C-alpha cells in the first residue's frame, strides 16, 4: 500500500453512506445536530470544541472541516492556537489519569506474583 490516508478517500463517501444507510443516517443526524447554528452555544465555540476533539482523535478530515467551519464562524488564528494547546494539555492529562490507573494495576499485579 502506497498511502494510508489521503483526500482521495473522500471519493468513497457515498459508498460508505449507502452501504450502511440506517447507521449513516443516525450518524449524519447526530453530526448535523452537533453542528447546528441555533444552539445555546454559539457556532464559533461549537467549532472550536470540534477542533479540539478532532485534534485529540487525530482525524485529519475532521480537523480540516472544523478549522474551515471555525474560520467561517469568525475564529481567529490566536483562538485556534489556544485551542491546540488546550487540547494538547487535556490529552496529556488523560495520559496522567490513565497513569494513575497503571500504577494501581502494577501494585495489584505485583501482589499477585508474590
């Protein structure tokens, strides 16, 4: 395989949606609901949250889409930059949180081998 993820993959969107129509409809409904413009949370903030989540899930398509949406909603370069570092800090914090569990699991495993 010469490449894994490429923008050319977007050509498979219709194929994916048509291959699982009920699941695709449910997903698209959730996506459209989350991205609606009439929510209590203004669209710019919705998009900045979406950028943060996309950065932590590392979905290139989501990052591109939500950056474009955020810019269209009025987000600034500085807001995107802060969003990047907030997402990075929370992602790192998740590793520390899981590290606490790892320490407990180590203690439990160590007791079992004694």
